[in-house]
C-alpha cells in the first residue's frame, strides 16, 4: 500500500536522503523523487510507474487509482502544492542570501552575470537556463545545497500575482528588477499591469525587510518605489554606486566604477545596465574588484543571447532567445549604432501581445525603415500582416521558408542581426552562412 497524505516534514526527510526532485522521466532518476505534475496537455501520474522503473526511490502522485499500484508511491491531494511547499520548507533551511531577479528584458543575462561574479567569492547556486516559472523556481530551490553561500532566483511572469506567489515560495532577501518593458501585454493587460506585476518583488522585499537594488537611470522604477528604501546605482552621481558608461571604438562595452575599468565582449548597449548591476551587486557583497574585472572581461554570452558570431565574412549578432517590443527596439537601435552600413535585419514575430500585436509589429518596421537598413527580412504571420510599401522588406511565414530562400539567394551584406521569439527557432538560419 502507498503512503497517504504524509506531512511535508516527513517528505522532506526522504528528500534529504534522495538525489533530488524530478518532474520529467526523460532525465536520470536514480534515487530521485518523482513528482507527478499535471498540465493542460500532460498528466504526470501516468509516468509514476516508469519513474520507479528508471530508478526513482519514490513517486508522489495525486491520482488515488495510480497510488494503489505501488508501495513506493506517496499519495497527496495536489502534487504542485506539495512541490512548492517542499521547496519553501527547504528554503527555510538555507542560511545564505537569496537574491531574486525579474524584469521584462535582460533578467537571464543579468542572472548569469551576477552568478559569474558571485562565484568568485561564494559557493553560488542559480536558476538553470530560464527555469523561472512556478515550476522552475521550486526546482531551483530544491537544487540548492544547504552548504550554498549565495542563491540567485530568476523570476518570470506573464500575469499579475505570479511574482508575488514566487516570492512566497522563495522568500528572497534581496532583489533587482531589470526594467519594465512591453512584454506579455496579453497576460498583464497593459503597460501599467506589467509595472504592477514586476513590482510585486518590491512589495515583498519592502514588507519583509529585504534589500532592493535599483538602476536609478530607470526613473519609472524610482517613482514606483516612492518612499520605499533602496540601494541605487547608475550614471547619476546621486546614486549610491555611480558608474560610467564609456565610448569604445572596438564595439566592446566599457564601464568605469570606483576608478576601475570593466571591458566586456557582450554586444549591445542595452547590456550596459546588466553589466553594471553585476558589478555593483558583486561590490556590495565584497567580491574583490580585480576578480569582478576579470569575470566581466572573460564572460561570454551563449544560448542565442546577444551573441557575436564571425562566420566566413559575416558579422552576425544572434539574439534569438526572446523578443518583445522593448527588447526588439533596443536591439535594432544598438545594432544600427554599431553597424550602420551594409547591414540586414532578420526579425521574427513577437508573441503574447494580444490586441497590441499588429501595432507593435508595425512600429518595429517603421523604426527599421527610419534607420535605413539595406534589407529587412521578417519571419512570422504578425510581421506578414504589416502593410508597408518598402522595396527592401521581404516577408516569410516560417524559418524553414526563409532558410530555403537564402540557400538560393544568399545575403550579400556582411552585418546581420537575427532577433525574434524563441518558438521561431531563428538560430537555425545560421546553417546558410
């Protein structure tokens, strides 16, 4: 017979002896605890027996009929509630700072930069990839060893109250919002809704006595905080940590902080504030300046995020991990600033914009038109619906359609920006270069 409705502290004792918590039977499960989550198109309960066969020591399920099949099943009312409660129980055992990062754009890059810097001094654990939702945050916490000296939790959201709920699970001690941008408008309802949703991190830290970091150059965030205390950084000398952004003739990003120079290979001026945040946060936690310098210098972007690629005679900026109106605008402007001649845009649809979709895509094409790129190439139905008479504007329904076209009609210009939503898989275009 299975275990029935056992308390979370008893499940935790089993967790401590296990290799960790898993929600996917496609991964190694030796001595792991499988939690059978449900979704709109899947039911993890159907994989409980498979998990045991693959080496899981236990499977937590919320289907009574499935639970009766094995003594190594634990039956609970709701598996997701068990996952988040177990994660929060473990969180309370952690003795280290828990630093939350959210925002419309740049949160994963900022998280990776902060992680790289903090690892120079502390045993650091952080969100893997962008596992930043209601499942990813609990799994990140459960993957954090009790010996961790610093933990970074990336938080993503596309509706109100999601950041609030993630904060209740992760109980962050510190936090930073990269920006308020035009992302997930369909879910948040408006730009005001986006500000309210992201600011749930501010609200939590204010109520819990946590520490808030703010880029003082983002005045809409400063106004949102009103009288809530915060630690500031930015170009203003009024900030707690002034930092200067310098011109660099080699297309590298260049910052000065406390008399020290920091040079980064990252592409795009929009990454200056992400770098600044990592430098300031590292300095706040007393990571030696020389180690921060070296980390920033050696940091390489990956996973299709602001990557510079030299392929044959082409200079390619690959930024195809995600796209929304705010990130698309700054990426295009930054690309134009670096490569104003013989340059091509390959841009893909921006998603989850609701009624704003057509307007947003029209505005991006209008921006591209004013900057006079040699060619504008779009992928996706949203851009295809934009009616604008341009002789250098080519539209394609899919990435595969564009690849087929480029194989017989290669791009002659040498500077290319590839930017679009993740689901389009625009990185596949690299095969033609």
